[in-house]
C-alpha cells in the first residue's frame, strides 16, 4: 500500500489526477488479500476459540481474533478470521453472512487493510492545541 500512496502523490504532482483513482483502485485490488474476513455484530460472549470453531468448517482457519477494549478487556463486538486460502474465505462469507452466532445475527465481509502510517487523534494530529491535553501555554507565576 505504501507503493500506491507514493505513486498517487507523484501523479498528483505531475497534474495527472484523472487517471489516479483507477490506477490506485487496480493496485489496491491486486494487493488486497481475500483470505481475511471481518465479522461484525458478535455477541459479547464470543471469544477467539468460539469464533474459530464457528468458521473452521469452511477450511483451515489460521487466526481467529475477537477485538477487545484495551482498558476493560470486554469484546468490542467484532473480530477477524483469517483462512489459509481464498476459496475457504469466500465459502465462509457466503454461508455465514447474516447467520446467527451465539444469539446474534453476524455480518461477514472481506476485511479492508488499515492504511499504514501514524493514526491521528482529531484535526491537529495529537493531543496538543488549545482544546487537548497540555494545550496552550500556562504561566504558573500568575497563580
């Protein structure tokens, strides 16, 4: 994905914006694996093992992971399942999307890769500024 971002910025600099979107879409399709599924709408009782068991009938599951809140450890209600091959993932998507798992109807789709690079927290890219933590300057002598 870094290659496609670099290519896009080079093309923009050269004023060739009309063809950028189609080229980048083609690159994304070539680099996106169809072995990883996003599973949404999970019951809060679903753990990694029960997620793996639910999808293992479709092929070799290389990883099954329920995403949890880092502070509470509680499930965030979604997870990911990786398969050894594309066909198993495709079969699982077709069969499991909209099905019930532990009392909840789940949504299954191909996972989108997260863009690489640092994540920002708001418009200023961090916690500084006048509204965030440590925002602005403070003169302690006035207290």
